[in-house]
C-alpha cells in the first residue's frame, strides 16, 4: 500500500509541497498547483499501477540500451564495477 509521500510524488513529481502526517489536511502547497482531496485519495488506488508502469518502462529502457550497446547486463555490471 502506498504512503502519502509516494502518492504526492506521483501526483506532483516536481515537489513544492510539505506534508505532515498521512491526511490531506496535513499538506501545505507551497510552490505547486494544489490538488484536491479527491485527487489525493484516488492517488492511493492509482499508485500501484503507476509504479508498475514506471518499473516496466525502466526495465524496457535498460534492455534497449544494453541491446544498442551490444552487451549483456552482466557485462554492464563489470564495466561499472
């Protein structure tokens, strides 16, 4: 289950807010467009699917880069060690 900081990171990726606690009322929007309480609450239901999508994209991007370089993941680890 997602927490407040994860949901806010998904909904407002550039930051600009301060959250105290796990309730919408604890969020202070400083330098961003405020979201509604309904958007915040819906974000908890959306987070897991969004996170899975982000991880799948990162994995796909990594595989494409390795293919472009013509090396395996193990070979890349050797280069970075």
